[in-house]
């Protein structure tokens, strides 16, 4: 890599900022248990491939890659994650997967991007390939990987409008730290990356998240559990992944649903569990009675509201719902994953704001596989229409699955690139 006086000078300032932040980060409850691993590189060992998966979503992508990889020679893979949730997903996921016998792997916490720490980490791992998933762009990491002559691939690349704007403002730095290859999940994301890394080889790929949607069926045991919560035969409407900023609009949807179609159960799944208390307060203020999911001991047979305050049952609930609204989409919050509900044949409705899911494509709305509405009132009316005129779930599921299957293949594309690199290098 060509030397550049600007980078070492930048790192002096960058390091000062990190040193100022470290005392506060050390006190953070989520970071405290792994803090020492984040500031020292000693725990990181040699690997041929280093995959960095920031959190939960990226951890699933990493699992998909590792489980599909079939090298002809023995390779060691280091998979790191920034969050405890990501680490838990990797640990449990890899314990359940049978990997190719040529693959050895280890898991570890991703260190802070402190120049000295990262320099030591790259030296210890000495990877031949670095796989950065989605939006993992760190200046010290890129600099020392390039200095180490490691091939750097950004895979499943995406940039939100906000992130793209911020990186673009500092492209004078990033131009000197270009990865070798970037595969973005849409032409728009590829364009954004091109405005930041002018010297990188940039293309597009199918989003690996399509590969994760292989089943259009629910776990029977999960569905059986829900039979103890909701009586059979009563329609179920779900408001899923509702964010704080759209709760007022979601409450109006609930009121409209119950006014237009009283004989139903409306289930509220907040995006974050700490908002359960906020929902309790809102529902009480409107005089709306509700059941807490955690308190239900016999199936709810009368119309009403269930406030879901437990984890792990949303997908099973999708499988028995008559209609679903997926939140994060009534305000400019990026959206939440609506494909999961659609893939089960559940009539699925979203709001207008879906920036984080532009990769899904417009065809899914044009083909009416998912309905996008311009405001909360249109959402409510569409959900009522699903209740009054039920769709053919099998047909709906088939259309959704066909859409997903024709867009799969991102995992194999990435594996091919990795294996071609090892083959060419001998």
C-alpha cells in the first residue's frame, strides 16, 4: 500500500478521541463483560478468513456463508461480532450446523477500532481475506488490513441514506482506504459506495437475507403453544415491530380495526420490550382493555387486545394471523422485515417508509404480494378488507415464495468469490 502522511496524522486525532471515550465505554453495562477483549488483541489468533458481523442480522449472514463454504483445502475462519446478541446467535447457530470438514473456526469479540489495538489484531490474525458484512467501515481496520496486503471484501453491502451522507462528507479519508471488492445489495447502494470508495471494484449481488428465507412453514410446536393463547376460529390481526415514534398512529389503527371489525383479537408486538409499559399507559388512557401475553393461562376467546410482552413467538403468530401490519414504516425509520410474514402466506401491510428494505424490490408491491399504504388510515382500511374478505393463504404463500426464490443465490456468489481467491493464490 502506498504510504500517505495524512493517515498517521489522522490516527493521532482518532486515537485521542478513542482514549477520551474509553472510560465511558468501560462503564457501559453491555460492554463491561468483554471490555478487555475490545481494547487488546492478545486473544485473537491466526486465521485465513476473518468475517466481521456487527450484530444479530449480520451474524445470520455469517452463518449462511460459513455453512455453505466448501473449500478444497483446510482453512481457519475467525468470526467476530460487536454485540453480545451477535455472539449468542453465532455460538448457537454454529453448534447446530455441520460444516465442511476442511473448515475450522473460532469466535471472538470484535475489538474497538483503536489504531494500536487493530494493528495488533491484524498482525495476530494475519488473514488472507477479510469479509465485512453490510456496513462495517472502520478506518484503522481498513488501513492495517491494506498494510497487511489482506484482500478486503464488503459483502451484502448496504448504506442507509444517513450513513451514506456522513461517509460521503469524509470521502477524502475513505478514498485512501478502499476495499478490493464491494458487492452491494442494490444498484442504489452500489452508487452510494461508489461515491465513497472511488477506487474500489463495485458490483451488485442478491441479498443473502433472501437465502435465509428457505421455509414457508411454521414450527408446529410453536403453533401448538399459541393454541393455548388464542382460541381457534377467532380472527387475529397483528401489529408487529412497532417503534416508539409510530405508536400514536398504531393506536389509531387499533381503534379503527376494532370499530370496523369488533369480533377479532388485535396483537401488539412492540419492536423493543422496554416499550411495553408505554403501551400499557396508552391503552389505559384510551380505555382499551388488554391482556398481557405473559399473564395468559387459558386461551383468549373473546374479542380484544393482547399486548405481547414475551420474546420468540412472533413468527408463529404470523402463521395463524388473518392480517399483519409490520411497523418501522409509518415514520422515516427504515422499516422492519415484512418478508417473514409474507413468506408464510399472511396478508401483509406496510407503511410508506422502507428505506432499509429497498433491496427487496418494487415488484413485490406491484404484484400485490405485500401492500404498501401511504398512511395509517390506509393501513387500517386494508387490514379490515383482509378480515372481511380473506385471501387464499396457499396462493399468497406460493407467490411470496416464488418471489423470494428467484432472488436467492447471494450466499453462493460470495462463496464462489472466496474459493476463487484461494484457488488463484494456490
